[in-house]
C-alpha cells in the first residue's frame, strides 16, 4: 500500500516537473514570425488605361511588401503574352495599332510569384481632336480631310495618308456616328466618282464605298448625309433618300424635304431641318415619323448632352424631347443672336452644348462674336469678338466651338482666287475662369496652307 502511494506521488511529481519545464521553454522563446507575403497591382500615371495609338501610356507596377520580404525581387512585363524589354516597375506602353491589349506585371522573389493583369485600350490616333472637311475647288478638285488633335498637331489629307485614295470631287458634308465617319461628295467627274465613303472614326481606315450602289440606283447629286444603324440618309435637291447598307435599296422618303443644315441622330431617330420644321425619320420607314413646327426659321440644332437636342432660333433656344417630340423647355437669349445656317454656311453648326451650357456665334462675318448661354437661367454673356485675331477677313468653312474644351475654331481665306495659299484655321483658347472679353484669350494659333475651301468644321463631341 505504501509502495503504491509512493509510486503515485512520484508520477504526479514527474508530471508537474515535465509540465513546468514545457511552460518555461514556451515562455522563454520569441513569438513565431508571420509568413512573408506580398501583393501586386498595375496603375496608370494618367489615371486611366486608354491611350492614342503611337502615344505613350506610362504604367507602374505596385508591389506591397510585408515585413521580412527581400528587396531582391525580379520584375517583368508582357503584352498579350509577349515579354517586354522593361525589367523595372515602370513600363512605357506604346502600340501603333488600335485595339485592346492584355498587360501583365510579374514580381518574383524567394517567397513566390505574384501577377497583376490589366487591359489597355489603344484608341485610333484620330479619336480625339477635330476634323475640317475640304470640298476642293467646285467641280474639279478632290475633297480631303484635315485633323487637329488635342495636343495641337495638325495633319492634312489624312484620308489619303491612311487609305491611299482621294475622296470624291467636291466633298460637301460629313457625319459622325456608329463609330464611323460618313462623307458625301458631289462627284460630277465620272473619272473620280467617290460619292459616299465610310471611314472608321478612330483610325480613318476605309470601311465602305457605296459609289457603285448609288449609281446603280440612279440617285442624283447628293450634298448632305447622316446615318442610323443600317441606313444612310442622303439629300438630293432637298429631297431625302434612305440607302439601306444591307439590301442596297434606295428609298425616297415621303414628305422628306429638308435643308442642307446638318442632321443629327438621337436615340435611334434622325432629326433634320426645313425652315420652321424639325422633321423626324426612323429606320425602315418610307415617310417622316413626325414633324415639329417652331415660330420662326430654325438656325441650328445640337445635342443637349442628356440624349435630347437643342433647337436654336435667332433669339431663343428650345429643348426638344426626342422620345415624344415635345418641347421640354425654352430659354431666351439675353444678348446676341444665333447665326443663321443655309446657303454656303449650310455645313456650319451655330451652336454646341455641354449640359446646361450652350455656346454659339452670331455671324460668320466681322464681328464674329462668341457667346455663352446658361439655358436654365436665360443668361447670356459675350465671351469675345474673335475677328481681330483672324489672319484673313473672309470666313469660309464656318466657326465651331468645342463644348469639351471651350476652344474656338475659325476657317478663313484671303480671297476666292487665292484660296490655295491664303487660308488659315485659327484656334483660339481661353483662360479657364477668366472674365469674358479679349483679356480672357489665352492663346491663338494659326494653321496655314491646309484648307481648300473648307466645307465645315466637325467636332466628334457634338455627335451622339
């Protein structure tokens, strides 16, 4: 019995000693270090992942290390699986071709490999900026296209540069929509028949030439153009025709008389002007859908920015609901008048808009006054008379005001006879927030030698 008690006591004591030793050992060791980890991501120095072809987008690989990570890390980049030259965290992405590209950034160290993936969109080099359409000398000179990008770089005859082909004789109008540019030429010379040419809006690569189809349909000389999804609308002697790009059928639209003023598309409908009327056309219909009459002749039409359109008379602007074709609101100018379209100025667009703010000019002859109008407040202010800043006095090709940048573009010539050498596209920029007037003008730039009787200045931001 005593022996059992002694053995029990020894066992308990031994257990206590062993347990106590373990506790002492645990307390005496430092805490277990965390397992090293890291993560990677890709950022763009511009804040977005879009870039114009042939221009540089700087990408930065960001590596977030935890404690204990070795600085001996290897970096690499790929574009669509192709390894790039950069072995740093910075990669200057440049690509000559428009499209979308998958970019990966890889970081490798003794603790593993991590990969970040982003998609970069390369836009065509003509995706931003403005276009000026040259009609050429009436009846015997090919039209051409001029482009000025947002950095101020100008290129003439870009359609020829990209496609190796001239536009038709006497290009008259241009329309931007469906990510395409549609150009119509009078093309009275049978050896240079290029009547309707369609270009990609970003790259200017030619996607279609409908000359033979229009000739087969015996459609007369056309001088205005617009497009819905599958139909191109053309005017000939003020009558409007639809050309179905799939069936190649040409249909004369009943009650479709319209002026040469620029046509606009909003929410799948085409809006054209004839005097006091806005006429509405819809795809697949051989007659107008409806028409809206105003109290005076319409001087210009522009997109409102919310899917509807502004219709400008001389001294007031109406906002037209494109869904039910009702007048949503009317605003009265407190000073100035909207320049009239029609005739030689038919390709001009007197107004442009950015939300509630509308820009317009009063005349294409001196003084060319530029105004800003706040629609909801009936408040109009004169920004500047730009005439003193123009190298030539004869406006030919109109005036355009970018709602995106506020820049004013004016095309002038010295004389009809000297159009080839005495011509300029003048760009006028304003100080941001500066008071209206000449002191607000920040910069004036003249591009000479590019226009050949300009047939209008076109800003992609003014289209749907």
